[in-house]
C-alpha cells in the first residue's frame, strides 16, 4: 500500500515523496519502493499541499450548481430574466440565483406572477440574504412562513414573496429536494482543494447532517471546518467546528453593548469569532468591541470589504485575521465602481496593504456568491481587474505566490504560514502538471493533475 511520487518539485528541488497511510512518510531522492505502492511520475511538476478554501457555503453552492443564473453578466435586463424564467428552466421548481436590482428592479410575487403564474419560482438575491418567490412557490412553502419581520408583507398583511435570511427555513419547506454535495466534492477535487471552511451562520441539524453524511460517504472527502455549528454539536472525524460565525446586518447593526455580550459569550465557550464585516461601519464596530473584550487566537474578520486608512494597523495590533475574496473584484468590480460610496472605493477589499501592516490574510471563494475556482481567485488577486477591465486598487495587488499562500494556511490557521510537504505532514496534496514558477505565471485549474486527501488519490474529471 502507499503512494510514491517520483520526480516532483518540492521547495524548489526535484525529489521523490513517499506517502504511507494518511501521512507523508519521506521526502528525498531515489526513494526505494515496495511492490504494493502506487507510483506516480510527476515529470517535474510541483507537489503542493492541498488548497484550503477558508470561506464558502457548501449547501448553497451545491444548490446553485442546479440553478439558473439570473444576474449580470448572464442576465442584464427584464427581457433576459423573462427569457431565463420561461425558456431555460424546464418543469418543476425554478431556482434562480445571483439576482441584482439592475436587472429588473425589486422583485416580489406580483411581478413574478406576471411572468410565471403557475410554476413555483424562487430567485435568490446576489447578496445571499433575500429570496424572492412567486405565489405558486409561496403556497408550496406556506408551512414555514412565520410571523417574523423576515417575511415581508404587503399592505393587507399578506406575504409579498420577499423572504429575508430564510435559507434554513426554506430548506425545511423543501426537504424533498436536498442539494447534491457529491458533485460539489468532485468539483473541489478537480481544483486541488483538500479542505473547506463552511461559513454559513447558524447551521441547523439537517444542514449538518447533509454535510457530515457526504463527508462520511467519501464523496465530499475534503476536511471540513464549520463556522456555524452550535457549541455542543457532535461532529464526525474530519469535520470540526471553527470560530463561531456572527453575521452583522448592515441595515440593522447591533449596538456596541449587544455585540460585546455576543463576542464575550463566544470567547467564554473557548471559541474564537468569525465576524462578517462588509461595510466600514460593521468593521469599525467589530474592532471597537474586540479592542474592549480582548481578542482570542483565531478571531477573524470575514470579507473586510472596506478597510479605511489606518485601520489595518489597528487590526494587526488586535491580532485579528482577514479572510478575503479577491474573486469579487473581477465578478462584481464594475458594480462596485458604480454603486459603492466614493469615499469607500479606494479601500475596497484590500490585500497587499493588510499584509504589509502585519495582518494575516487568507483567501477564499465565498461560493456560491463568488467564483469557487481558486485559480481564478488567485488570478483576480494578481490583477484586481473587473469584467470590463477597470482596475480596483492597483497598490493592493499581490504576487501569484502570495495569493497561493493564502490558500495554503492550515484549516485552523487561515493566513498563517503555508503548510509544507515534509515528512510527518498530513497527506493532503495537490500535484500540478508543471513546476511552480510556470504555474505562477499562468495560474489555471487545468494545471491540476492529481489530488490526494488523507493519503488517498482522488478520481476526478479534469
Ligand atoms: Zn459567506
């Protein structure tokens, strides 16, 4: 049993690497092999530690893979949306994603009914925070519509089809149609991703069951960190609870005291926090609270979408990490330049500046809201170029090597030192077709040749 990589590049040298069980056993030249080992000739390609996506949403990504894109650039106007709704959807539920008001304004059930009166339609806003349903869809999920303000209502008190932060409750209403994590596992394999951190807040038991079942079956072989698992959740091997996710709502921020109580409670349970901070206000509030409560090792800021001048130094002093998504700069850069407050524009999704100030920065996709492919994200971190070619924060560009390092921190150490291929390391590995220098010139998913998780070679379609 075991694996022997011949002729691979590790730390700039041509070596052999032997894997025994779930660990790297030996790195050296002309290593002996036994007859049972599977031998892979690397032909000089670099053998990297497997990549870890430090912030994504597994179930939403799996569901999005079966959905119709209803936002720019795929759909740009009402005609395009109508076309997607009526021509491309098939029968049964229509599930749309990525909607933005620039397409056809605010959608509610009256608007949607005009286009699709009979078939149930649900469309998710690009922010992930809002679902828009037509009347047929509302009646299917009527059991899970509660009295909270998350169910928007018309003047007569009837649900108008707009449901806020309703993912978990909608899933309960659609239990017969669970998302397919097996296909997502295979997709992650093909990118060289050997671990993921699910950043969905408040995961319920059903969601955790879906994820752990896919992991146990081997279909989703990736190591999984859950930020949304409640403190006392029992998790199987290979699935762990990470820092606890706190979602700040920008239109309804907590007070300083409220956030203080929340963060203190999480820290008291010996867990770090992962705080969602997209805006300037949410970041400053969070840092002020952390400054007062005191930080715990592992405390992290998700997104850090706007970091005003001087604040990076404060973050460094507090020893908080940032988990960022350069992929947004490409996918949404043009919308940012159009919609974001001019005062905030120079400070969007900083990267090089954070690193220079001493803030650890990890990379991630935030899939399905940003592109899942890490090689695309690495390219976006180097270019910071929108779809139309505008550059967002040229000084914040980083090298391909720096961007790649953002994917190589340990699952529990985002932005920390890149893991290394050395004897004793966990055998989560990613073999590329080419040496590192070549890969860094043109990062692309097609360079991924073999992926090993826990000592086992993954099969995937390139
Ligand atoms: Zn997210």
